[in-house]
């Protein structure tokens, strides 16, 4: 009976040590399910070794393997229920076992308890319990039997890395259990020495041994509590995060740069892409709640996208802006997402609150029809997604699905939209430094005429919003939207869009060129900018077609976040760019001390300057200078010279 009690205590210590490894992992998981399942694996595996202590090894191993398989099925079912997965259990099991480790190391924190994130820790806990129980309980080598639990605990600390609070008291408890396990398993070198000794005497001897062990443990704990914080303060190194060694999910070229798809959708405006339910919610209404644009020409953030609250009665004929992808990276050739996707659960991280912003909650159900790729359109910014397994880029708010989209996929999105006070735009500044370097970067060899246009638009517009408004108004007033414009937003494409002769196909484009040109000019004037691709969906619910696809630019302002702008044309007859953009003279002006001759004056009044259309050998662009009076450029016109 005494031996049975001793080994039961050792088994309990081992199960407790393995369970503490689950507690450490729980620091990066949402909820306590991982702790409960790891504890169950610890109790099951160690308990089997204790119960089968008298059986031969060749019997225990198959029994343990069978119990592990049964427990794994339970874990998969519980995880699938929590994640609301409807696939067959065999498919879930195969996917979880094959992709469990990379999914765990690429999952967004907090990690949602799902089959593929639960199965690896649970199996590891069971194997550690089995090995420890066989060595410590069945073979009697307690110290060696604690090694699997120590390895599991160290692995849990490594997986968590810097992503959870310090596991100080958990580690102390782990060490304390190890001391208790060694104490309760201690026995005299020669048990025959106690032969003939009464039971009361034996109890006293063991009581004194336990008291001494308890006193030693208490001394260790007091010393650790007193000295531990000081020692921790001397260590400045951050734990290594293993996630930096694991490549997150990759996307194909269409998902990395969906801006290229705008022209294709424009050519097929009737193509059915999505079916959306009514956008319902609470809080603020108007364009801010649905991703409307801030129109610089009016000097205020204006709407046009409608309300998202109060059901569908007030939403008839209105639009809600769905965001497909955010593209912050530009190298002179392609605007790209450049995302680091992390596997995410249903609950996504919320964006930091902005001061004085109005918050609205939007709920919408979306069904995929003809949309392809993996990117999932949502009302920005999503906080919860159900019905689809997703990966999420927290920096841009872009979502991708785990599989290619197919017709019939249905998911529900809850979004939280913060609408800042756009009346503060006029005085708002833009951030600078390394934090926004990504949103100011451009490729090398920017065409000279694009640089000159940026300088001309920023001349006299010192305030950040004034520069953005000038760029927005210039593009909206001088270019025409056509559905059959060729795709492309590299430097040569934008140079031809901005300056190409109208008779040769220049100065027309889709929202691809309008948004890309705005974002490039904004960066050249010191404004952090990005391009967003999405759809204008009916707020009351309905079909989203290729004709609803749109790209728009956004500028980052201090205290206001990303503000959308609308450079799309406001008139069917825009003014030719030659009327308002005048290049610098190619020859030095006549010194004031020298009076120009009659022939020089006549030549200057009727001259026209021919400029090359940027890198890539694009067609020549004729920009007529001269013959204009009263203003020298668009900026002068804006200041009413």
C-alpha cells in the first residue's frame, strides 16, 4: 500500500508538470481549451502507466497508442466544433496532422483553438506523459522520468517566445513539483534496514524526510521570489520567436497585386462576382462608416456610400464599400500587398481607437459567385469572420482564405469602422520617420515630368491636406474614365496616362490608373499613401458585378488614420492636361539686362515643348506651353492668380 501511494504521488507530479506546459501554451491561445486538453492528455497517459504498472511493456505500448488515437479523435471533434468546421472528420484529421506545426507557428495570436492548432500540443503532451510514466512509475527512475516533461515545458516556452507574459510563477511551480516528486520517491538504500521496525516508526521517519524536503522547497521558493526579480531585471534579451523562421502562407500574383484585375473586371461589367446580404449594424452612418472618400475639392469628407445602420429600408440605392486588398508597396512597376499573413480564428484583432472617432459596427453576409483567387472582400475593418478559414495581415487588414475561392462559399463578417472628425483634416499633419517609410517608398528613375507635376501641385500648398486635395482635384479635372483602357501602373503606363496625347489614347484610364497616379504623386509630395482595391456593393444587399470593382487611394494623417480620396472624374469633358501643366523651359531665360529681340518674342509666344514620356520608351507627349495668360499652372489657378 505504501509503494502504491508513493508511485501514485509520482504519477500526479508528472501529470502536473505536463499540465503546466499546457498553461504556458495557453498564454498564446484564446480561451482555456488548450490547457484542459493538455491536462487531459497528461492524466490519461501517466494514469495508464500507473494502472498498468504490473503489466509487461509489450502490452502497455499498444494500449497507450490506442488510447492516444481515441483521445486525438476527441480533440479533433472538439476543435472542429469550436471552429465551426463542417468538413468530414477524416479530412480534418489529415489536414491537421500534415499542417499542424506550420499552422501553429504561423497562426495569429491569440491562436484560435482549432483542430490543426490543438493536435500537435496534445499529442506531444501524451507522448511526454507516456515516456515519463514508463521511466518514472514503471521503472522507478524518477529523475530520468521527469526529462520528457522538462523537454515539453521548454518547447512550450520556445513556441510562446515573446508573445505572452513571463511564465515566472508557472516555472517556479514546475520546479516545485519536481522537488516534491523526488521527495516522495525517496527511499532508504537498503529497505531491509527498516525490517522489523514498527509502522509508527516508519511513518515518523518518512514524515521527517517529507518535512525536510518541504522546508528545503520553501527555502528555494523564498529565495527565488526574493532574488528572481533582480535576476530578471539584469536580463535584457527578448526570447526568440520561432515564427520568424516559418514562412507564412503565400499568395499568387493575382492576390499579391489585384490592382491588375481592375481592367479585366471593367471589360466584363456584367460578370457576377458576389452576392451580399444587407449591411446592418449600429453606430455611425454615412460615408465614414462604409469607406467613403474624402473629397478634396470641397474641403470636407463627404459621402456617397450610404448608411450601414438601421436595416435595409434606408439603404435602397446606396452603396457600401467592400475592401478586397490594401496595397502599400510600390517599386515603380507594381503596387503589391506585401502582406505577412497569419492564420487566424474567427476573432480578429481590433484596431487601436482614434481620438474623437465615431465607431460603427457593420454585419454582413457574403456569398462568392464568380470571384476567384483567395482574397476575401469585407467591410473594413473586420473583427470577426465565420464560415471560412482565413489568414490575416494585421498591418493592412487584408484577409485571404485558406483555399481558392469557389462559387457558393459563404461567410459572415463583423466589422468595426472608426470614423474620425474630418473637419480636422485641414490642420492635420502626416507622420514621418521609419514607421511610415513603407508608405513613402517609390522605385528608382521616376519620370521627370511626373516629378515636375508633383512639384507644381505642391507649390504653395504647405499643408498636407492641401497637397492631397490639389492632387485629387487635378486628376479628377483632367482625365477621363474608360472601360477599355489598357491595364498597367508602372512608370511608363502612368506617364502615358498623365501626359499622353489624347488622340493617341493618353489621358484616359480605369480606376487603376487614377488611384495609382494619385498615390505616386502623393508620395512625391511627402504624403504617406497606399492604394486599395475593392467593390461598391449595394447596402441593401444584392449582386456585386465586375462593373462595381474600383480602386481608390488613401493618405495617412496624424490622429485621423487612413483617409480615402476620390480622384475619379467629375465631368464627362475634362480639360486637356496641356492647358494646365506647363513644363520648365529647355533653355535659360533671357537675362533682364538684355532686351529680347522681336523674333525671340514671337518665337516664345507660340512655342511648344515636346517631352519624352518617361522610362520604357513610351510615346512622345506634346505639352503645349505659351499662348496662355492669367495663370502659369493649375496651382496658380487654384490660388486664383
